[in-house]
């Protein structure tokens, strides 16, 4: 079948374009070539324009500006974080140093007094050695640095953390691994030093303290009254620098409670027991806010007491008085 020109429909001298496969007469094939030539020129112009665009950084200026802003903000954040870490470290160190200096001065006064009077023995020497070792342990472990590793951040931030008290919003609160240790009077320790029993026939100053020292953070110790006599036991704290006083139920160096609720008459507090056998109580030492809390779980009562550091300086230790023969208390957590 003979083809005609797509433009004029003429059947004379028909040419087929190899590209578009359309039919053109002699006149219109020339026009078609001219149109292809114009398109070729436009493509060359577009190519050169694109080459110029490649050498022009205008398209990335907005991204460069965003990177520059990120750099400035990151440097500012690093400087602020660095300054905070320095300040936090100095605050922790100054507080720890003041507390330890206060305790060291009291220990030194005890040493000098005994030395001048020449009234000391191996018991005193061992006590002072143990006290200094414990203070040295507190000094070495009271703070640490921590790296905040957030995988979504390209910058790892550093901050200073008190080992027992973080400078973040969250307060460090822990259940300690406490055990009974020092005693005064007739006390028997059993169950891996987790149970203390008054073994005297009459009250003779049966006092017990724990083996842990507390200077930072918040710590809770839960007890069970495994055997309760006719009088309430005493639960509280005393300063590490003070010896247990077996002959004085009320001393300015000890803080705590004999019963719930508190009564202004100390003797009535002792004779009117509210703590019974198998009761569980929790003693919380809040070193951050300088207070202690005593919670009686059966009656769901809680009481608080603020601590005067001049009378009871850090570090603290738990102090319990078993007032009745056969009284027994156990640490359960």
C-alpha cells in the first residue's frame, strides 16, 4: 500500500523518517529535518545550562546554613554541659570533703584525748583503723563520671554523677545490704548477722549498730520483729563518730523512735507498746534531705525526723536498742 505525506497527504516522492517512522513528501521532509535541528540546539543549550548549575553551589546553601546552625548549637551545648559537669564535680567534692573533715576531726579528738590520758588499748586502735579505712572508702567511691550514650545523637555528652546521688532530677534510692555488726551489752547475733537477740536477763544497754555507713543518697532497711517483749525496741541512727551508749536511752547523738505515734512522755512511749511480734518496719535514711523516716507496715503509719548535723554528723549508721530480755529483730531487706 502506497503511503502519503503525513502533512499534505501527497503521494509523490515519499520519504520515511528512520526515527519517528512517519511519511513525508520532499517539502515536508526538509521541514522535519529543520525541526530536529532546532530540538538538537535546545538540547545543547540545556546541557550547557546544566553544566553551569553544577558549578554553582546555590542549591546547597540552605543545607550549609543548617549545618552551620547545628555546629553553633552543638558547640554551645557542649560548653554548657562541660561547665555543668565541672560545677557538679566541685559541689560533690566540696560537700564530701566537708562531711569527711567533720568526721575526721571528731575521730582525731577521740585519738588525742585517749593519747593524752594514755587510756587506750588494741580495741581503740582497731576501731580507729577501721574508721579511717571506711572513711577512705567513702572518699574513693563517692562520685563517678558517666557518659550519656544516645545512639540517636552524634555527640556523646558527659556528666558527673554522685555515686549515691545523681545530679539529675531522679533521686537515688536503694535498699541496702545491711547486716548487724557492733553491739553493746548482752546481744547474740545469728542468721549470718541478720538477727540480733537480747540475751540478758535484765535490760543492760543492749544496743546494736549496722556494718554500713551512710553519707549520700536515700537508703531503706526493712526489719521484722521476730520476738517482742513487754517494751518497745528503739529504731534509729547515730553518727559513725559516736560510740554506742548502752546506759542512756536518750542521747542527743541518736535520732529515732520507740513507738507509734510519738508521745512527749518518753517513759510512756516505752511502756505502751505498739510494735508486736512479727510486725515489719522500715527505717529510711534520707541523706539528701537530712532526715529519717520510720514506717510501721501493719498500722500503715509513718513518721519523720530531721537530723542536726552538728549533733549527728555524717556518716550515719543504724542504731537499735532491745529493751526487753529475749527481744529479737531481723533484717529482711
